[in-house]
C-alpha cells in the first residue's frame, strides 16, 4: 500500500511550517523541463549522490527514504 498521499502535501500560496518539525521544499514555478525539475529536486531534497536524474531514480528515492539520516 502506498501512503504517499499521507506524507506529501502540496500547497499553492504562502505556507509557514516549523522547520524543527518538518522538512519541506519549494519548487520554482518557472521550471520548464524534466532536467530542470530533477536537478532542482536533487538539490532541494538532498538526494544521495547515486541519484540517477531520471523518473525511476525519483520514484526510488521518494518511495524508500532510508537514505535520509535525519528523521524529522
């Protein structure tokens, strides 16, 4: 069972979070292509060095969070 809808929240507009309690990232709305999106996600979400910059690698990193040391 995939619980991604319970983990990830997408919001339009300005939202405030306690960064001691959550990890969040804001994507640039002007991202124009897949390469820019994957590169942005890599840096914003601190993906591991082995991230492959493709859709399969994105799915792997988002569905198995063992690569995250901090457990916020």
